[in-house]
């Protein structure tokens, strides 16, 4: 029977120890929730408070309370009292013997329980411990907050530095690409200049003998004209192709000779000769009209200041009006050039070629109301004028080809310019259309000239 009792006790002992461990863990969690510190940190704070305040007015403990607190600290530091490892105490050392007896009464109290009992007893006997702990907790939270702020600041600074480096690398890469594109553009321009040079050099010497400066100015003008034609052709190719990125002007110039040769066939004089193309007197034998070259330039202020000195170069296009500038082809010319700009608002512009031989080379200006033009078109059996946002239809009347349909141009922001090779003898009609504006008149600055 005795053996069975011993076995029963031994069988339930592990369960008791397991339950005790669960109780200790729960007690630790409750302690941290109640006091705001883990047990070990709480014990260290309470012990520091006791050492700092002992003997002062902040702590007024009895002799027995002090014995208990000392006993708890020894239990924490050395564990259960062991006479063999403890130093001997004299018979007349009353305080030492009292402390030892108090330590012995703790028996097998664990280190964690001894810490907790020390804190509880000190808090029970000293009312100023709680505020001290609150101050310590606030200080701890403040340090943790500052630490988090510093960490966030450090991380943010690192991210900003990474972003700065990324932007700097992107800027350098963009600048390198821009320089490469600029170099390629200059190479293309120089290639075009060199191809055009033999065509115009000899002719420039014939036109301006013994005047090198005038010859060079003429050569530069024609070279720039052909370069602008090349840009216009490339732009049109980009609009028509899904692979526009491979056809940018900054792209490779390997296909330049073929593209430029095609451009000269369409827009330049044949066989490299800068002479006027002759048209037959018979309208039925009219030649196919080539496309015009159009470009813009930003020097609008200088352009208007220059033309404002010439009263014939500045006209007012009234509200609802259309101004047509009739420019006959010149016997000594091969190409017409035009430039125009306005003060504050956009203006419609289109170019037509009338297969009619002019009686003189004089340029004339014709102003008409929008309703007048509509009546003329109706009388000729044509439809009304098209919407300027989508391009106008070709005008009826004398034999005429539409070279550039009428669109509204932002000519108050930059100078619009263009050129067109003579298709034969006839009259160019430069139409400045303000018929869509019911309230605003437009001040127009324009210049038209021919080149050989």
C-alpha cells in the first residue's frame, strides 16, 4: 500500500510542476501589464530606487521591512540559503543573524518570485515608488519614440539619397542621349549640306559673280531649305508608320542617301538644276504638283519688329473675312517662300496654285467676306467651305490645285514658314482665313519672295 501511494504521488508530480510553470508565465504577463515593465527590468528599477532613497525621507521603512527586502535580494542573487557556502557570522552580529534567519524563511522561493515579492513589498511600504515607476516608464517610452523617429529619419534620408542618385543618373542618361541625338542631327544636317552644295555652288557663282558674301548667303539659304524638306519628309514617315521610334531624326543616318534622293525628286528641281519648271500653255497638260515644305521658327518677336517697318507687309484680317494674297510665278524664280505671324490669336492658312498665266509679276491682296466666298462656291456648283479644324475642301473656279488645305495655325506663338517648287507658270493663292471668328480681327505680318 505504501509503495502504491508513493507511485501515485510521483505520477502527479509532473502535472503539478507543469501547472506551476503555467501559473508563473501568467504571473509574468500580468506583471508586465500591471507595472509596464518586464519582471527583470522592474526589479532593477525598484532595487535602484531602494538604494538611492534608503535613509532619506522618501523611504521610511521599519526594521522588519528592511530585513525582508534584503532577504529577497539575496534570494535573487544567490538562490536558496546554503550554510556551507555562506560566510560565518559572529554571535554578537545581531543584524547579520536576523538577515540570515529571514533569508532562510524564503526556502525554495524561485528567483522570479523573489523579484516580484521584492517589488510588491517595496511598493506596499513606500508610496513614492509608483510615481517613480511612472516617470521611468514615461522616460522609456520617450526614448523609444525618439529612437523610432531617428530610425524613420535615417530610413527617409537613405531613401531620399537613393532617389537623388536615381534622378541624377536619369538626368545624366537623358543628357547623354540628348548629346547623341544632337550629334546625329548635326551629322545628318552636314550630310544634306554636302549633297546640296554641288548643285547650288556653281549656280550661285553665276547669279552673284564677284560677290562671295552674297553667294554664301544664297547657298546657306538653299541648304537650309533642303534640310527643312528632309525634316518634313521624316515627320510624315513617322506619322504613317507604326515603327516611328526607329525613324526619328535623331536615329541612324544610314538610310540618308535614299531618303534624301526621294525628297529631291518630290520637292527639288530635277537633275540638280535650279531652273524654273515650265508648264504647258494647255491646261490639260498640267504637271503633278509636289507637296510643300512647312516649318516653324520661334523668333516671332524679331520677325514682327522687322516687318512692322513695312506698311505693305502688315494687314488686318477682319472678323469673318478671308484675305487672299495672289503671287504670280516669276520668270527668274524656281521656288516660292512665305513666312507669316499674328499678334494675339491663331489664323487659318492654306495654299493653292491657279494654272493661269499672270499679266504681270505684281502681288495683289483680295479681301472677301465669308458669305461672299460661300456664294461664289455655290454659284460654281461646289460645296461650302470645310471646317478649319479638319481642313478645307479644294476651292472651285479657275483650274486650281490645292497644295496646303486651310487649317487654323498657332501663328501667334511662332513664325510659320514654308516653300514650294514651281509646278509651272501660274499664280499662288495664299489664303488667310478668319471667317470662323465672329468677334476678333487679326493683325497679320507676312512676307513672300521667290528663289532661283
